[in-house]
């Protein structure tokens, strides 16, 4: 746990510095973006009684500076709680060293990753307010499924069994695990289909109009798609190892997976913020 405490303190300081950087360095005016809403189109005649005429109307401005600073703040606070073990109450260490999971991380990601997805939506063209918000709010559903799967796997008991410290492989509710794990990937694909399909269509139309999309936006879409996917790959690997576990092959204790999540989370958040800053140059 001492090593993990250092990792969490480092992540806390890193994200707090990024929060301060976002607050004091990002230009509020440059960080503004237009958003839209559906409105009744009185200039179009509906072709049938069920054809409701609509158009996109101006819904004002949103400021990406606020959202960038906020996901860093949420992450910094979370890592501080982990590093201090919830101010000595040992909620974090009890979960990591007991069942072998971090239930608090899924709550943190529900907030921070939702904000990140909202930023990605606005920058890449999914700018209708309800669509952008709905896409972002798929994230808590994904996190709830990740929470359920991670809690069911009993990673530390699996590790103990694999090294001969338990007589039998831990039994889990495998049906519940699979019915959370598999639909999560389906939701994830829907999530990113909305973002990528809108981006590809709009960027093609922009190129055809000789107004190509900035390279930073292209980089943001695909780098974040890859990095967000890696969160799913970590848990997929964990499920794969549980499914194929056998005597004679040592399984990792949960601490190893926790470190992987810390590194990946920091990389993803900093890269997104860096891309936003580059776009605002």
C-alpha cells in the first residue's frame, strides 16, 4: 500500500497542478463554443401529420475552460482521498486489500469521464445540447457496469488461490458478471458511434467546402477513442484471466490493476487537456 500511496499522491499533485493551469492559463474567450437546440421550423411545410418540422437553433455558448478545470478538480480530490485512505478511515485500503477492487474510482469516473465526453462532443461536432448531454451521460451507466464486474471478480482471492494460499478457486455470480460485462461494450460502442459518426460526416462536409477541420480535432477524436478503450481492455483482460485461471499460473493481486488505472487515467486526462490547449493556441 505504501507504493500505491505514493502513486496517488503523485497523481493528486499532477492533477491539481493541471487544474490550476486550466484555471489561470486557458483563455475564457477562446474556450467558448456555440451549442444548439432543436426548435420548431415554421419555414417548412410538414409532408404528413407525423412529420414534425424542426431546425437547429442557437442555444448560446458553453465554456470549455470550466469543464476542463472541473474534471481535473474531481480527479485531484479523488486521488487525495485515496492517498490519505479517506483521512485514515481506511475505506480505500480495506477495499483494495480485501475484495480487491476500488468502488470509489467508478464514482469518480462517472463524473470526470462524463465531463470529458461532453468536451469531446462539443469540440468534434455533436453540439446539439440534448444529444451532447445524453452521450456524456451514457458514461455513468458504463461505470456502474464496471463497478459490478470488478466487485464480483474477487481479484485478491483469485490471486491467493493461484499461489496456493486458498484450497479452491473463488466462486462468483458468473451470470451476473457476464450480463454486466458484455452489454457494457455494446453501450461503449453506441457512445463512440455517436461521436465518431457525427465527426466524420461534418469533417467531410467541411473539407468539401474548403474549410478543413483543424488537425487537433482529428487527433482528439481518435486518441481519446483509443485511450478510453484501454479502460475497457484492462477489465477485459481481468475477466479473461479469471475465465482462464488455472493452478500453476499466478494471477495478479488487485493493486497491479489499480496502478494501471492510475497511469491510464492520468495519461487520458492530460492528453485531452493538452489537445484542447493546443486547439486554443
